[in-house]
């Protein structure tokens, strides 16, 4: 796979993952309960993981 | 020095005295060190300690003691007024597990933290890049307009948005009515599904200008020739943003992100308190407002402090994770 194609795919995947995490937080908030809170916290950790994966190559 | 042209720095006089180090003649007195250095160091240490002492005392008195007290009080049941305090161990924390309102407040806090941070940081970066890189007409005015909310008191902002979201004569519903879009009118601060996002809009509006200006200052320090060189290589503005701007302001971004996570928790409390009071039916309650309610309105001080411990642990953990996730070597330019 070409480097530029790989880069575009990676950016798209990260953007999608971040959007899904934000969406999960918004949707899970509608239901009150420990389960929903756990899902929201997992989504928050997911967002941070996306950030860490973007940052990894600059370390 | 006399005879030097104005503006020149004084030249260092060549050292003619005895040299310390391997080349020094045996028996020559050292410039520093020797028998007199230990008392002098001790004297310096005492002086430094005396200078630090007032700040340390104030820090201990107003930061360490209250924080430790929060942890201590979370193990007690106390009304906040009576002299009777009863040690209950972890009972306050186990009671939190069965408190649906606490869970709801926690969920609202996480939702605000995620949504407001993503929107504020994203829009702040975008607007800063536009203002810095594009030669917009009247950009000083835009910058001023966007920065004004940061100077306003949060209570004033709450009053402004209470007026904006007013059900009858508010800016939003009034505009919708004027446009004959009555079907889209909402009870912005009275609908349980909408109220938190109304508060989120106020939070973004309040913070956006401040972070935009911070990012603009970071971007302004990037040398123009870096952009010129990349433009000659055929880089688009988007590519320049991700390959030049973002890496070169990363330390700035990292600091603001960590700072924002902590300030968002505090800001949400003030806005919720002033705009909705946690209502309707607790649907806009956040952790800090719920803690305040329990400790000072419900006279359950110990229970409120247990919520405070959870807030402390949560904020600390998220800040730590953000700091770890964004850590990188600073770039020199």
C-alpha cells in the first residue's frame, strides 16, 4: 500500500473512531445508570486512546 | 565601559586571579569552596527557606489542610452545623452506589467534559488558524468579538443565555417565531433532553475566545519562512496545518487541554447553578452542583465530601491520562 493511501486511511479511521466515541457519550447519557456511565467512561478512554495513537509517532 | 559606543554590552574583564581547577598552583586560595563554603551554603539555604516560608505556610493552610479535610470528612456523617460528628467509615461511598441522582450528575459531567472540550478545542484551533493564516478583513474585530465573553463574569453569561433561551421572548424562539418556524421552538431550559446542551452552548461561548487567542499567540510565533518553504514544496493549507502548525503549537495545545479538563468541571457548576439550578428534575445536575446541594442545602456534609473525593479522583485521573496521551518531545524552531 502506498504511504499516502495509508496515511489517508489512518486519518479517516481516527476521525471515525473519535466521532463514534463522542456519539456514544451523547447517546449513552440519555439512560441513567451505572452501565451507561461505564459506557461513557469507556468512550472517554477511547477518545484519549485516539489522541495517544495520533501522538505516538511524534514521541 | 567608558569609550564604548552606546548600546554595547560591557566586555568581560580577563580573569587574572588564581584559577580553580587542575591548573591552579598548589597552596593558592580557592575562589569558592574550602572551609568557608559550608557555612555560606547553610546561610543561603536558611535565606531561601525564610523566603519560601510565608508561601509554604499559606499553601499548607489554604490548600493542603482543606484538601485533607475533605478526605477526612468523607468518612463522617455530619449535618454541617451541629457539634456531633459520627465516624461511618466508607458508608458515604457505599451510599453513592445506590444514588441514581449521583449517577445522573456523573453522566452529565462526563458528557459536558467530552462535548465541550472537543467542540471548544476544535473550533478554537480552526478559528485561530483562520485568523492567523488568512488575511481576513476586520479580523481584529472578529478577535475582539470572540474574546469578549472571556472577560465577562460567568454569572453575566448565565444571565445572557437565560435571556437567549427564554421560552417566550428569547433570541432563539423569537427569531424562529419571526421566521414563521414555530414548530422548531423549544423550551430550551425546561426540556430534560435539551437543557444540558443549552448549558454546553453557553460553556463553549464563554471559553472559545480565550483558547482561540492562546492558540493564535502560539501560531504567531511560528516563522513565516517555514510556511513559505512548504508552499514551494506544494503543501496545501490543510497539509500545512497538520504538518507545521499543529506540531509546533503542540506544547501549547497540551497545556490548554489539561487545563481545560479541570476548568470545565468548575465552569459547568457555576453555569448550571446560575442558569438551571440543576433542573428540571435534576436533569442538568453536574457533580459539583450535586455536591454543593448535598453539603450545604441537604445538610449532608460528609456525603457531599464523599462526592468531592470522587470529583477529585476523576479530575485527577482524566488530567493525568490527557497529559500522558499528549506527551512528546518539544520541537525547536
